[in-house]
């Protein structure tokens, strides 16, 4: 991932990567439930929810244009 940051010219790459990370955490948990028949406990679900809330904050927080 570090190399992709060096090669990227997108000014918002850090935000994009952080949002991707949150979705990845929740998606990994969902994959475990569907494919591996993993039963998450409440802390797994709370953690995934916190990640998705973080994604929402990153994506939808009010900012000036181009920030």
C-alpha cells in the first residue's frame, strides 16, 4: 500500500485508503460469517460498526470544495 501511495497523484488518497480499510474490516467479518460459518460475538459486530461509522464520517463530513 505504501508504494501505491507514492505512485498516486490523487490528493485525497489518504481518505480513500482509510475508507477502504473500514469497508474491508466489515467485509472480512461478513465473509467469515457467510463462507466460514464464523459466528461473531457482540464485540466483533461493534468493532465492524465503528469502522463503518468511521467510513461515513470520512466520506460525508462537511468540507470545503477540494479538501
